[in-house]
C-alpha cells in the first residue's frame, strides 16, 4: 500500500513544523519589548527571516517536482514538507507581525500568504479524498482488468450460420449480380462536376 504524503517517514515533517511553530510561540510569549510587538523588534526580524527561508523552501518544491533526475530527496517527501511547513509558515508570519494589522502593504502580504496556504490545504484534501473514491468506483480493479472490460467481445453467431468463404480460383467480382456491375460501371463513367464543367468550356471554345 502506498504511504500517504501526510504520514511520510513517520510524520517527519509534521514534527519539524510543530517544533518550529512551538519555538516561535514560546519565544513570542517570553518576549517583552518596550513597545507593542511588531516586525521591527529583534524577534520580529528573526521570525521574518525564518518565514522568508520557509517561503524559499516552499517555492523550491515547484522546481524539484520537475527535476526528474534529481537525487535531492523524493518528490513525496518534498510534498509532505511543503504541506506541513506551509501551515507552520502561517503561525510564524502571524507572530512576526505581532498581530498588528491595518490597511497597508504588510497586511496585504499577510492576507495573500494565508490565502495561498489555505488553497493548498484544500488541494491536499482533494488530493487525498478523490483518488480513494475513484478506486471504490472501479471496485479495486487494475488497469489491465479495466482495459480488458472495454475490449469488444467477438460477435455471437447463430447456430448453423456459416460465413461466406472465398473459394480459390473463383472470380468473385464476376459472380456478383449483373445489375450491381452495371451500376458500378455507370458510376465510374459518370463525370465529376469539375470535369463536366471543364468539358462544357472546351466545347464552347471549339464551337
């Protein structure tokens, strides 16, 4: 049975993402700046750097899944890290902002980040749910079994029916009825519309 991307290597990247989020939460809880928490404090810059590094790692997944000959980890492991680290990114950037939101470009960046991560979570839900439903719909058949079911079955002939055989030395074209041969001969001699038009022009010029 294929291992799920969420349970890859015994939830390795879930533990990594949980550790990052827990460290960020503990550091934020014990941080006591002289001003309200924001991205301009030393903790804000630290969390901002960690968030930027996570964004680069998440963006590198798109390049890794197209590098088929790369040996830098498996695509399944990269996808598992992409899911869990993306969720941890939301926690880190929220603490980086210090819950200071307003009508500015920083809040816009935060909202877009949350939208992207949320769409990724929905995509993972579809990715894990619908292949299982498709497997149930096909009754756990393999690809060979499904292709075999789509092949046309040989026609069942009535008992006593014998197909017409071609006898050696027999001219089957001459054995056809005379009316059929006459119609084919007339159709072959019948001029096509373009040829008929060209013949009319030739007669008109000669006349």
